[in-house]
């Protein structure tokens, strides 16, 4: 089934690119506005030998990875703590529900004013955006723990920490992994968005801005292609890790065909 889905995805992507190529080649859209996919892919390959692009991509991915790691280090313990202590969760839930819907892109101008260090500002915004899916999924995972399993351990004399380590955390782990996978995509979006709005010395967003100032639509689309490719690769890698680590969860929920 996985191979069939992969094949359908490849066919769908190829069909989309072919349709776009035909639209441009037959003059239904101006090439200056939107270059043909073949030209975009050609420029994307050339970018692999462009030192400025590679340095920019490395900067973006470094900020992305650092922000995501910090978000995991903050959100997972916070989610476990709130999920284990119901009164505390009820106390902070209104604040969480107030902050969570605020678009992360909207706080970038504020972060620029408050945090003068460029890279620290970008990482901070990435952390803010990434924390929410991890925190919420961790809370859902803690709430999904089978109460019968916890009661069984307690009946054998196990304390709260033992129940947490032996039942709650393993049961919540697949939810945490899903939250991290969702956060990874959001983190990449915010990393590039922060570079687009705040500028800087290097980064995918900075490269796109510079290409736009030179009216190089092909370079803009090629850099955007690689941003999407990085997001796709990270999602595929995290999905593969989930399937390998939590196959028991997929079997329990009927997700394995």
C-alpha cells in the first residue's frame, strides 16, 4: 500500500508539472509571470552548485532544527505535566486557548522589535510556532491513556511516577511524535517567513528576496521548490520513524493494512 501511494504521488506530481508546462508553452500564461516547470527544475538543479544558496539553505535549516529541538524540550515536559495534573491544566487552559490561535507570522514584527539579535529572534519565533502542536498533541496523548491500565498498576502498589513512566508516557508517545511531525512543517514555514520579513545575511527567505529584487522569477520558484522539498523530506523521514517506532499503536488503532 505504501508503494502504491508513492506511485500515485509521483504520477500526480508529474501530471501537474506536465500540465503547467503545456499551459506556458501554448501561451496561456506569460512566461515572465510564471516560468515553465522545466525552467524552474533546471534552475533548482543549478542552485545545488550555488554557494550563496547553499549557505542560505544551511542557515535556514539550522534555525529550523534548533527551534524545533527547543520546542520539543519545552512542549513535551509541559504537556506531560499538564496532562498528569488536571487542576493545573484547568488553570492554564484559558491562557493556552488565548495564545494558540494567534498567527505566528503576526508576531514576527513584534519579535523584531523585542529581540535585537537576528538569529535569536528567528529561532524564538520558530519555537513559539512549534510549541503548540507538540503541546496539544502531548495533552491529547495523556488524556487518551487507558485508565484501566493505570488502575491496574496502582493496585499492585506502583506509585504515580511509576504509572507515568510505565503507562502514560509510552501511551502518549505516538501522539507526541505526530505533534513533532506537524510542528516540523510549521517550523519551516516560519523560518522562511521570518527571513522574508526580517531579512538578514543568509537564508532561503533572504535568497528569495534578493532574487525578487532582480526580477528573477525562475530563481524565486527554484528556491521555493527546495523549501518545499525540505519540508517533504522531513515529513517523510518523521513518518517513517513513526511507523517503525510505533507500529504497535497503528495495529491497535487499525491503521495498518
